[in-house]
C-alpha cells in the first residue's frame, strides 16, 4: 500500500513454484489481492518485469535462505 511504483507480485508455494502473479499492482491501492491459492512467499519486482523475463505460473523459483 505504501509503494509509489507499479509492482509485479509473484506468489510462490512451498514447492518453490510460482502459483499466481499480479502484474502491475496499482501504487497506493488498498485493494486486497487474493491469489486463491496457498503460498509461502511473495516476491515483488518492478511492474511488467515478470512477463519481460518469462515468469509465469508453473515457473520454478530458486530460493537460497
């Protein structure tokens, strides 16, 4: 809600698989985004970037913690 730029929000499940993407989330919008699926992580990147680099539902993520 406090972000001033559009973001792509990428939901990732416990299997490290992308399960939902909200592209170009509107800056300062208070609308709840419900992916409708269980997720463990949400990655935020610059708006429009997910499609530019080919991220889509089913893409596997590499997470090193």
